[in-house]
C-alpha cells in the first residue's frame, strides 16, 4: 500500500528474486517515460522502493503521482 509522507508517495515492492524485481523496474520505466513522470527509486536484490512526487509542482504529491501509483500497482498485480 502507498504511504503519503513528507510530500511524497512511497511503496515497497517485494519479488521472488532480482530478475523479477528488475523486470518490474523496466516495466515501470517504460510507463513513466510515456507519462513523462519519473520516480525516485532504489533496488536491493528482490525489493524495489518507489517514491513519487511532482518536482515541477514544488516536490509535492499531485494527481499525476496518484495516477502513476495506480498504474504501477496494476503492473505489480500482473507479476
């Protein structure tokens, strides 16, 4: 579940292994590029942590962040 804190949405995603986590990141990257809205994230082995905020709006959470979060959730549910 996404948590809103410090003017950003954050969620951690866990996977069976690094390859699956990296595949997820690739999918998110393609979606983010199409939306022209790019996340801050980290990856450690099988865990991906994503932080969303809108830099152009002063680094706060906007509808664009919520929309991207929803699309990311849908992608995660398919894996």
